[in-house]
């Protein structure tokens, strides 16, 4: 008897994919002059994920306008990021409408980032979970139950990260240590300061040696034999920027306890109204995607699995 396949949930990092698609694809407009390149790129990734992973459940997350709890604690958080053009943001409602036509629930929460919602969903998910994203912030969520498909270049090149892949990429650092790593080296893309003068290589050595930021400073305070081997110049930096290191770790840590109404059964990838789905794709003149929708047989019946 053929072994039953694992039940699987995919969680889409909406804003990350929208930004990646918008910047990866050239301007694409409908006959009416409506810019839809981000919509098209998003759907390319979405359809590919459906075909490749054949999920039983699907959910999407998006950021909401306005400050998050991180911005309130640190007004410089992500301050160096250039604001995306209005043409990008104008495409997000279109993408949400399409997701609704496919019966995909959308999770948003004021004061939190999409990453926090993804972390909360992944923690509550009792089945294999694959996060589809355009950045690497979600790597800290990886465990035996959770993987991350991260786009590298454009919308076609991607890497599926599991625990071993993270350790391979970051010199042995585990997914659960990624926030500790950022506490030391910071994150320029999010404007997380870290410790001035400590780069990724040094941060990796320290985290591998001491396991966590908390244990590193515990051993420094106790002047353990291990801590005393650290060069004085580096030790001085660690003491000088202690508070900043822990603050940076806090900023980098994805919250996994956001109060959201998540129920796996509500994320069931079920039959959708294919005629309505085709109609909305026609509105955007995505005729190639309509063909793919038919050829790949993107519906629950094609997966032939028992429901959770």
C-alpha cells in the first residue's frame, strides 16, 4: 500500500512576495493601462507553490499600514528603507481579491508585521508547514515541522530551507539562533543596529561557541575560562553595547503569540469557483496563467488526499 502523504500547509508572506514581484518584473500593463506586474509575479509564485507542494491548506498574511510594536519601541526601525512607489501598493488590493476568489484566508493584524502572523500560524500548525517568502527573516521559524521557501533572484529562483540548509548557509548556526546572530551583527535592511564593528563571521563564531546571547553575557560576567579566551578588543565591544545587543535581538525576534483567529480547517484548500477565478484572471489579461490553471489542474480533487 502506498504510504499516505503528509498533510501540508503553505503560508504566503504577501508583502514580501509583492515587493519581490514588483521589482523583478518589467512594467506589465493591461489594455486599459493598469499596471499589474506585481499581481502577475505574485501569481507565478503562488501557482508554482500549489503545483510543487500540493498543499491541503493555504493561508496568506499581509502587513497593514501604520507602525508596528517594533516601530513604537525604536522609531528608526526600517527607517532607511526607501518607500515603495504607489504603483506597488495599488496592486495589493487586487492580489487580495484574487486570493479571496481562490478561498484563501488572509491574516492581518494592526501593530504587527506579516512575519509575526506567520510565526503564530506556524507555531499553531499541527502539520508540515511551508512558508513562502521573499526574504530570510523567517528562517528563525524553521524546525522539524516548518520549512521556508525563500526566493533568491526574481520570482523563479528559490531555495527550500530546512534546519540543515540553514546551518549550511550560516556556518553551523541553527534556525532558533538566528535572532541571537542579529543581536550581534545587526541587520542593515531592517536598520537593526547590533554591535558596531561585529560582522557576520565574528557573530557566527560567538553564537556557535556560546549558544545564545544570554549565555554569552552570562559567561562574560562570570569570567569563565571560555569567555576569557575572547580578545580584549572584542570583549570591550560586547560590554559597551550589551543593552543594544539585547535590544537588537528583541527587534529581530518574530513574535509567535499574536492574538489571531487561526483555525486550520478554515484554511482548507478546497474547490473554488473556477469560472469566477478564470474571469478575474481574464480581467487582468493573464491568459497564460489561465492555461496553467487548467493544465496543472489546480484544485483539491487533483490531490486525492484525506482531509485533516
